[in-house]
């Protein structure tokens, strides 16, 4: 792509108006220990000028992963690339390359993307926007020796 922006690190672009999407991105961020990605909502002012490859295709197909060469992956293919760069999760990313698993993942992702606003009804505002790491479990003093 001639006019594609080439970010310094991979960019994940998601639907910031979707509570389900924000919660999903929060889950990825909690696992991104090395801050490998930039996370940007699709609605961010000026993002299309900065990343012109976002104007291609229908954004309803899924989130976008833009790598450092400017190439774009969409939906389940993007999730596979992201998972492959997360600690621990990269160990199972190879499963996506199996024909049956990859096909099923794309089908499931397409259904989720098409119904993401309906799924958002099941997210609470706290869950949807929470991107802080999970708190450590609290120990009950009565359970100690």
C-alpha cells in the first residue's frame, strides 16, 4: 500500500462506542505486559488522516491491527496476530493456523462483530471501561494458620 502509514509499533483500532469492544480491548491491555501495542478508538479525531488505511473496507467487520509496515489485519486475523504477541497466549496462537480452527474463529468473530452492540447490553460501565490490571485476591485472615 503506497500511502499507508507505518506506525512505530502495532496499532489496534477498535469501536470506542461499543462497550463489549472496550471490555475486550481492556482484556488485551491487561495481558499486554510489554506495552507492545497502541490502542486507539475508531472515533478518535484525526485518526483516518493519520492512518489512511482505516478508510478501506467496512469497519463493522471487526477491529483493525496495523503493523509497523502499514499492513492491516481485520477481525479474527487481527486477534490471531495480537494473541501471538502476548505472553503465555502466544503458546496457543499456532492453533489458529489449523484450517478448521481458523475457519471457525473467523465465523465466530463475524457473528460477534455483527452483534457487538447487542452484546454491549451485558457489559456494565465499570466492566466495559476498566483497563486496570486485576486486583490481587484478598486473603481472609480467618483462613490463615
